[in-house]
C-alpha cells in the first residue's frame, strides 16, 4: 500500500499527531545543532579587536573553559584583564598569553565567593581600577562553581549554597555592571556569559537544584540584557558549558 493511501485511511488525530511529532524532532535537532557548537564552527571568525575593542576581561581564566577562552582571545590579538582567585595561577596564564601571543595582560585577584562582603568590595574596586581607561570591548563571565552537587538541598550547610549563588549569579551581575559603562560610552562591546546546557535540555535537575537555578538566571539575564543594550551597540549572549570557542560566534 502506498504512503498516500495509508494516510488517507488513518484517523485525522493520528495524522496530526504524526505531524506534531515530526515538528518536535525538527526543533530538538535544531537546538542540539546550536548547543553542540556545530553552528559556531560554520561561522567565519571576525576581527574582534576592530569590532569591539582592544581589551577583554575574562573571569575564571586559570583552567578549563576560561583558560581556553583567554588563549583564544589572545590568539585573536586582544589584550586581557584576567580575574580569578589564585595569584599563582593568574600569573601563569598571564605569562603564557603574553609569551605565546605577544599581548598585554593584567591580573586582578578576586575570590567571587566573597562578593558583597568588605573583601569582595575591595576586589571589585581593584577591578574597576584595572579596566579604567582601557578600551574593553569584550567581557567573558566564565567563573562558576558546581559544587556541592549530587546532594539533597537540606544535607548541605546554607553557607555553601550562598557561596554558589555569590559566584554563579551575584558576581557575574556585579562584574557586568562594572564593565558595561565603558562599552556604553564607546558605543560597542560584547558580553559572553557561560551558562549551562541543563537549563535548556532538562525540565529539572534534581540534586543540583541551586546550580541549575543560578544557571537559569544567567540565561534569562543574558536574554534581557541583549534586548536592553542592543540599541547601544553591545552584543550579549549566553553560551552553554562546552563551547570553548564561543568567540567565533561573535
């Protein structure tokens, strides 16, 4: 029996269900395509220095995604303001980018778990001083923590959750607010916030409740900032965890 004849024999609800199923599969495939980073790899890289500015601020640049982002931005010719909590590791990545790619690098020691405390306020003051007068065109908010995880909410001391919220949510917001004024004055810039695929792919993330909630904030914060600042020449996007070459999307 041919396909057309088979469909004519089916109930209308069956055909409608099949169409909806096909549309759902298409939407999921589209999202996976973008989340996987394949879409980014197909885009032609741009001159980030000319488009946005000569300097980039990267938080959490000493390992993982943050280190990869710092190295990639340096390779693309951007000078760096590197912000993290470990002085020795900051010095290491600073020397590496300067030696390997010949760019300038500044370091700012900042334990983001102390944001909104006197020590955190002092670190924020040092960050503002570090970027003052620089043509900062790109901010990468990469710093984040996922521990404690695989645990019931009531089994962990509240201070641990507060620390995670400070790092993943509060510090990201304050650093963005500190860097944006210069971008607004120059009429150009970009903010890249590192979120998590769990906020898109999963309806809930049990045993990682606080982490998932903070990353959901990052996604919504990014969407809202994009609308808020697009008229001022500033791009804002939220990238998911694994995209170490997210800058190619700008």
